[in-house]
């Protein structure tokens, strides 16, 4: 087997590992984000578990997605979420 074939094999293996790691990291991020959103929907802070979470910013209007930001008044936790809105038709 030529030396170039080994380099191509290592490059392919490296790219495969990086790709799988990226996908796994993004899935973990989405899972954490979903758990935080469920906690906020119930009115509690995901970090300190107290009912001190407030909607501090809401952006976007019309029929597109809206960006909302929640902040905890106790521990300072802050997170933003993109909420898909509807036109109400």
C-alpha cells in the first residue's frame, strides 16, 4: 500500500472522529437547553431551583421566531431561547 493511502486513511479517520464529536457535542447541548427550557416553563431557575426566574427581554415580532431571554433574580442565571411563533391566523 502506498504511503499516500495511509495518509488519506488517517485523514478520513480524523475527520470522522471530529464529525462524530461535533454531532455528539451538539446533541448534548440541545439536551441541556431542553432541560433548562422545561425548568423555566415551570417557573423555576435551572441553576438554583427557586421560583425567581423572570422574562427580561423579548425580541422579534410578526410571524417569525421570537428570541426570549430569562434571568434569575437570585443567582444571576441568564439564558436565551428561540421560540417559533405563529401568525395567529
